[in-house]
């Protein structure tokens, strides 16, 4: 007797918004991990292994910003303040904020029964996300 599969094949599932957001959540988490690992490896290559403690290297990894290395034993901060690292920090910020706000919207959808309430929470969340992205990018590029 053959066992019937409980899952639908991809061709019958269809590509809808919910599936794209599910995929975004997974890929954005992987992207954040990759950017953090990239920043930590970059810090170690630029000399952090001899001139920074682990807490400073981790702080740089989670937000590669020049101000995170100014109070360490790094003699020259110029390599840490290039546009490349600002782009890396910007990518990490945008992924993290979008990932987090999407998670909050999913949780709110579980608890808000009214369709109008869910729409209002989504709208407020999008405004909040855009504001946080704008503030974060301003800080990254002007500091």
C-alpha cells in the first residue's frame, strides 16, 4: 500500500504573497548572518585580532561603523571608515529592520481578528520601518 504525501507539489501550490514573505524571512535571516560573518572576518583581516577585544569585534560585526573602533587600540581608523563598510552596514540595517518589522506584523496578524485592525497595524508598521531605515541610514552615512 502506497503512502500518500500530505504536501502539495510546488506546481500546485502557486506563488503567492504569503509564500514570498515566508521566503523573504528565511533569506533575510541568512543574509544577516552572512553580512555579520563577513564584517567579523573583515575586522580580523584588518588587524582586530591584535588590537581589539572580542566584544569590540562583535560590536563591529553587528554594525560595521567607524565609531565602534575609535575607542580601541586601532592606530588608524581610515580603513574602517570606507564607503564599502558603510554600504555593508546599510545592507545589514535594511535587512534587519525589514526582517524584524515583518516578524512583528506576522505576530500582530495572529492576535488581531478584525481585517481593518490588521490593515492599520501593517500601515503603521510600514511607516515605522521606513522611519527607522531613514534614521539608521542617516546615522551610518553622516557619522
